[in-house]
C-alpha cells in the first residue's frame, strides 16, 4: 500500500485500549464481582448497546445526558448508544410483563457518553450493576448495600465505606426549611435544587454550599433558593450531625419535619438493622447526610462508595431506589433499587493504590525450539501439556536463537521454559527453567505434566 | 407519568436481549473459549467499540461493509462502531510499535453491522477471536486451526469439521485457467471474482457455479469471467477432487500451475503435519477446495468451521491469514493469522442441537420467610451461607405466603428451600427441601453449610 493510502492508527479521545496485563487484571475484577452478585442470588441479563433514543431519553428528550446518536439506516426512529444500564433494564422489565418478580438481576456492560473528548474523561466505560426489581423499600435496599460491600471485600479492598442516606430525609429537611412553591417553580424543583447543592459539598466545601443556598434568583425560572441566615444555620446544624449511625438518625429525627422525613429515618433504621442481621461489618456502612446523588430519578435510600485512601476520585459504586422509572414505560410503576460499580474508575484507583497485581500472561510453559529438526517432538509436548490443562506454547517467531526465545518468555511473563536437545532425549527428559526463581532442573518426560501441575497448585 | 408521556418499551430489530437462562449459558460458552485460548498461550486485549471511521474503512472508505456512523461531538473526524475485531487489532499493532512479537492475542467483543433490520440478522453480535501477529505462514496457521478445534471440543461439540484451504491454491487454479488482465480490470480482481464464485458453492450448487463462471461481462468493468467449457471442466475436476487430505493435495498439485499454487499446496501440507504433531484429531480438519472466504484481505491459508448436523447455517468459526492488513497503517507489513468464533450464531445452533442446557439461576438456597418475626434469624442464615460460598437469598416479595415463595423458588430454579419455624428452632435446625429431587429433610443448624456444600460438589 502506498504512503498516500495509509491511515494513521489513531484513536478518538476517551476510548481506551487495554493490553494484556490490564485486561487480565480487569477480567479478574469483573469475574470477582460477578461471583459476588451470583452468591447473593442475582441472575445475569444482557441488553444491547443500542436502543431507540426515545427509550433512553424519554419522550421529551431529557437533556442532562449527552448520548451518542447513530446515523441510522432506519428511517422512522433515532438510535443511540446507552449511557447507563438502568434505563435499558427499566425498558426490559416493562417489555417483559411475565417476568418473575422480585427480579434480582446483574449486568456487565459497556456504556457511552456522547460528550466532546476531554482529558481524563472516559467516553466508553464498563458498569457492573446489580438491581432488585419489584421489592418495596427496606430489605431489598439492605441487600443492595450488602452486595456492594460484598463485592468490594471480595476485590480485596480493605479501606472503603459505603455512605448511605435517604432522599426522604432531605425532603424532611426541606420541610423544616419551609421550602414552598415559588411563582411558576414547583416545590419539587426547589427541593431538587437543595439536593443538587448538598451533593456538591465534597467539591465546593461548606462555605460553597452556604453561598449557593443564599444566592438570590436572577430571573423567574432561576431555582436559586435564597435561604435566610436562620435557614442556612439549620442546614449547617444538619450537616454537623455526628456520631455513630444510630446517634445520627436520632438527631436527624429531631431536626426534620413532616411525615416523609420521618419515613426516611425509619427506612434507614430498618436498613441498618437488616445489615446487622446479614452480618455486614458495621464499619463498612455510614449514614452520611450530605449524600444526595445528582440523578433526579432516585426516590428513597441512596448510596455512594468511597475509597478511604482516595476520597477525591469520588464514588466507585453508587446507586439507590428509583421507584418511578419503570412508570416511564407502562402504567404500573414497579419498585426498583440498584447499585452500579464503575469498573474503569475503580480499576484506575486500585492501580494507584497498588492493589492490582499486573501480569502479562499466565502461560505455564514455553517449549523452546532448540533444534528445528526436533519440532515434531516439541509440538507433541505442547499438545500433551494442553490436554492436561497446562497452558503451553511453542515459540513461533522467525528469530529462532535461544536469546530471542528467552527474551520472549521473560517479556510475556511465561513461568517456565522447557528445553530439549539430543542430550535430554538421550536421558529421557527435558530441562525445565523456572523464569521467576531462575532455577533449572532436569525432569523425566513422563513426569513433566505432574511437575508443572504441582507448581501451578 | 401521564399516558401521553409514556414511551413504548420497544427495541430496534437485530439488537437482542438475553435473559438469565441464555446469559448463563452464553457466559459459560465465552468462559470455555477464553480458557481454551489461554491454554494455547493467547493473551487478552480489549479495544473500544468506537473507532475513527477511516481506521475501519481505509482512506477510500471501503464500501463492502455497512458500518454504523455516530453523530459525533467531534468536528474533525467521523466516528463509527467497529464491524469486526480484526481491523482494530491491526490498528492496535500498528500504533504500539514496541509490542512483543509474535503477539498471540484473544479478544471477546461486540461488533456492529449498520444495515437495515432484517428478520434473523443480528446488527450487534459477539465475536471471540484469537490471532497471531508477527509469525510467518506454517506453524502459526496450525496453531490457529488447533485452537479452533480445541475451543469447539471444549464446548462439548462432537460433530464438527474445520475445513481448510489456501488462497494460493486458488491462485494456482487461476493460473491453470489462464486468467489474465482484461482491459482495465487487473488480473487480481478477476482472481477475486473466481474466489467469490467458488465461495458461493454451498449456496448456489455446482450448476450455479458453472453458470456464474460462464457468464459474459456486460460492460467494461463487469468482472464476469466468461470461462469456456474446457475451463469450466477444469474447475469441475478441481472441485471433484476427493480422498483423504493427503490424497487431495497430491491431485491438486497435479492440476494447478505456477509457483504460488505450489506454495499453497506446500503450506497446507506443512500445516497438516504440524496438526498431527500437536495431536489434533485428524477427523477434525479437512482440506476443502471450495473454501475461499469472501473477505478480500486473506492472503494464504483460510478456515471455516461447519457443524455436521447444521451445515446450512454456515461457518461458526472462520479465519485465515491476512499478511497485508497491518500495512494499511504503517510501512512495515506484519504477518497475521486468526480465527473468529461467532458466538451468537454458535449459541443459536447449539440450542437447536439441544447442546445448551438452560438453567434460570444457580442459587443454592432460598431462605423462606415463614414467620416475619424470625426475619433476623433468616438473615443470619443467609449471611452465613454466603460467607461460606453458598449462593443464598431470602424472599423479598411482598406476597409473603408460602405458595408465592415456593413458586418463586421453582421458577427461578433455586436448588433448595430452607424452612424454619418455631418447631425447627426448638429442634435446633431447619428443614431443607430439594426442589429438583422433591425431597425434604431436617438438618441441624451447625451442619447446614456442610450439607449444602456436599450437595454442590
């Protein structure tokens, strides 16, 4: 091909390759999370990456998500790439009316964000979700929190905390603050604004929150809350609440107003009690009154997961209850609660914390092509090893010198070289070189499989 | 949400959901293929679903692939969804110039075809590929065929055959037929036309092939070959070649012309010899002179895999050597050969052959909520079972009658119900009901874990 016809082998920003070492580590992580979800009784589901845009965005075309739209060969309806696994789950549940409920499903899938490329932003990433459909608030929420804790523990993460709260508690705070419908702005939108500001606490700090809460609206549709000093003081006291989970909830109960708020406190108390009964380590779950979750679709308990050594990266596993979403698709709303582990962010974080061992391969044996005339014998050996479940290969490169083969074995992270020339044949065996231990010993041909199996174990 | 705002939970054609039972089966299949690839020394790689369109299609914009293009927030270059895993691999190899060669990589990934929806056509499907980059023809091709056979055998498929051929053998046939440059049509394009017609043998039969070969060109750029009766007779004799692999190659050698054709025969002989040395069952691999593979990028040995009981569905694992592709991206062409298992087609086929056992879940124990007051105790049990590696759950539905819980357990395919009321507590244990065996027995509390573990084994 001429130089003019050649294409630069480049990639769009935010779309990443994962070579062998990160892929081996990521696959282990996904397998570990999958096993945890299965241990908790979740069943797998797969839905495609492509959905009708109206399914993802709703009739009106929700604008807070940036989706990739496809140039579609269909004429009638626009296609788009999913931005999460939750909306497709809601579509699946609404479409499959004979589904067995409660439905505990997990899903491992790629999601896409149709934004412009920016440094450090993924535009394709993997989510590993577990959701429970058709179970009312309480025990199901505890299960979702427990499986999140279980997955983090199974991944070998020791320093993390799942922070929980309840949207209804914030509703009780809004009630205590006396937030009301204002002009054409419904009360719900102003309560959402309160949640939005509280959710930014980690980023903007307490002073930032105070300033945003005090800000005056500049036009009729501006949701700024214009809270008074006395109101802001109440928010401050709310955020100051300290102590163990039980003590916090006692104080919250005395500060909020209205039935919904009380329900929120009762829900959190019940969830904590269920978690104790399930044997979840109490230090893993903390009531955090600042947790609000930005997404408007949550309706009850919410959760975020922070790595204690990397709080600045934000939550690595988040979720909550979204009892209204399936109602987007059919008349019977169905209760729903879930958790989503962001694999890419978690993988990067565990890398920073040196919690991800990287290996290039797990090949047990490279049979060196020592003497080309003996190739049939080398291939016999490779075939026998594989049939015994031992990962093995023969060197395929054209530079057949021993050095090149040794370098290949070392760079690929092969565990053993198997060497065999006329001398070894005369003695009825092979030399086995352990590349990590830098040791070599003679092994009889008939003992090679047992020898390598023993070293695997 | 009002009825007007509701969205129909529908899906575009060719994009499929997989519920729990098919997903459990598919995941097992993928895991089995993955383990086979690892056993053969292949390393995992992941590349994203989205690439620059020019990378996928080449500078000119290859038109025989229908790709989904994205409405992209980038201004400069068009984005598209990949249609296979091979072109992204070539891009990866070209971009990573320090890659260790030979590179034996496997990849499990979704690919997309941007065609209009048609009955029975997938527009998203999964490919499970293994490729060897940087190894010349011969042993590497044998490895690719061996790993294809290995994966099919590991999947428990008994009746299949990998059919192999070599593009160079067809070149030798073209030479024997005396195919030459014609007007503005280069000889290579006419040889490709010969391959295209031979590739259709399964679909159009021998008469169809004869008719297509005899067809006269209707305009200057028409590639129709207009073969004479004598030429067609030669093609017939070529396709009539029978016998075992060795006998076939002997006859081919006597019929074709030119150095390239001879090389092709020698390549196939060497591959068959390596496969014997690797211990691959000879009945698994058959020289089939009609195998041509439609894709223009193959340059040497090619393979297709047919299920003996479902030949009509076409190949379930295909591949070959494509030594020129990486040259699309940089000046140094790098040798390459690979195989691709089409998971969706294979999954459907194995389903038709009743080779895919379907289970809804693998939950070991559903702890029945027999008495709401005992919920803490039930949760204790669930937590203990999970910590011992036994998949367990407590019923989360609101209809807490025993019948509803029993129905849930049966429909979900749970293996055991664990029942505990005041009587069982008094006796210090639980009733365990095996739903498949329809047997129930009393098990002491301290023996429950061992009891269920023993039944798992």
